[in-house]
């Protein structure tokens, strides 16, 4: 669990980078089975003018292209916000090993909305999920970002 905390802290730094460039502050760190950091990313929706600019999708794309494979079976994703339905489906399709996330998202998170794809045995892949790690820090950054937008 200590390594989970460490990688989530790094993902939070990525989220802070997103905040600093006026992106919704979501960050991701991806680690392989040897605990080596393979990728760090953050949201880039505004910069890229794309709905696909979510941190998770950016990381999946980067790793897949570098590995010349869409199968990401050996990778754990550390994300500061519970993945949305689109990202959760992509993580399942990429066949990741494990997901750890920070803040729950009651308005957009796949699990919070009742779509826990990873426990749906009709699908051809599932993975363990740990939610709520450093939830207070991740949630505070998001609340601060959106509060500044409402001013």
C-alpha cells in the first residue's frame, strides 16, 4: 500500500500541472509489473480541443504506441479521479492489470454511477480497483479548480 500512496502522490503532481495550464486537474501515473514508472500524464482536453484528452486515454495511447501493442496487461494505473465511463471502458479494453484512483466522482465516475464494468462477468476482462486513496487531497484540488471557475 505504501507504493500505492507514493504513485498517487506523483499522479497528484500531474493533476497540479493540469491545474496550472487551466485543464481540469486530473493526473495519471502508470507503473509496470517491476514498479517502474512508464508514463505520467494529465488532462489535455482544452489544449487539444478534444473530448479524448482525458489523462487515462492519453496514457493508454502513449504506452500502446511505444510498446506497439494495445494490450497493457502488466500495468497499474494511478489516477487522481475516478474514471468516467469512456475511460473505464478504455481501461478494460486495454486489459490493464489494476486501477487505483483518488477522488470519487458522483456526477461522472463510472463506478459511482453504477457502471462497475470491472465486475461485470459478461465482459472478457476485469481487474482489481482501489478507490479513495488520498481522496481528500485529490478532491480538494478539484474543488479549488471549479471554485475558481465560478468566480
